[in-house]
C-alpha cells in the first residue's frame, strides 16, 4: 500500500492528489492565455511542455529504519521529487550536490515524523471516526465537488479506506504535537520587535500599522516557536531510538 502520511503531515496531500487536476478552476481561468502561448511556443519543440526529469530512488529501497519501522523509497520519492520540483519551478538546475543534500533533509524529516507517530502511539493518541470524517470533508471541499475528488483519489493510487487511515495518522501526529509540545506565549515585546525589524528592512510608507498586522505576526511567531520546539523534541526522541538512514 502506498502511504502518504508524510505528505499529509507536511501539508502536501493535495499535491499528491492533484495529478488529475484538483485546480481545474484556476486552470480554466488561464486557458485562454495558454492557448495563445502554445502557438508562439510551437516552433520551439516539445521540451517546454514536458515535465523536467527528477531523480528518484527505487520504490522498494529501504531509505531508513526507525525502531524497526521501514521507510521505503515509494514514500520517500513523494517528498523527494516534490522538493526537486520546487527548484525546477524557480527555473533552477539541481546539481548532484544539491540532490544529495535534499535526500538527507527529506530522510531526516521523515525519520522525525515517524518518531513522533511512534511516540503518539505509545502515549495512546488515537483519531476518532468523527475527526477523520471532518478532515476528509475539508479535503473534499478543496476540490469543489465529489466527482473531482474521486477522480483525483483514483489517480493517486489510493483507496478511500487507505486515505482515511492516513488521515487518522495525521490526526494522531497533530494531536500529539499540540498536547505534548508546548511553547511559551508570544509576548507583545516579541511582536513589536519583529514588526520594527520588518519595518527597517522595507519601506515605512508601505508598512501597515502594527495593530493591523499584530495577529498575523503572532501566528507567525507561534508557528516558528512550535517548529523549533518540535525539532528539539525529535532530537530527544532520537537519543533512545534505533535509526538507520541509507541515502
């Protein structure tokens, strides 16, 4: 079975499911422009219309093991290729050195996520049927209608039951992080300092008033603190874990 837990945890599930056109609405808006561009590009060959080549590992390769749990190439490639595509979308070539670094970063990220999931299981965190259905409903909503979602799901190679199982794991992960990894409250001083630094870097005439962006700054700083604390938590979990990375 193709697991997509790692994609979901990093907010990339839609990327995996969008292969058949989850963003058809935005595509239709650009259809007219695309038609005009095609005639201009016709004489330039097919290279622009083809997807760039991306490096992958063998689907059955054991990329890493975490306390006996294997992370296979099939799961690894989903994130690995997505990271490469981000470079391509910016028009950048990916060197062998960069590919090696991306592999290490993706593997480390997946190991960390697996450690969190294992810790969540040990602590008894479970996803209720209601939570899974709510998450599923939110996901479907992003496709506009049921048919588009079903087509996208079929293209992704997953069944609905498999997707629900992965959603459940994502709920476990999120619940554990929210409950077990607490961060200090963002202070007024921290928000003001962030605002002042941003103001110095940009044009003061373009900056909105502090009170207008205060809530946004708070959310951003809270997210940064949570990410930092989560990584620190993962490093502690690693101390007692048996981990092997093979990339």
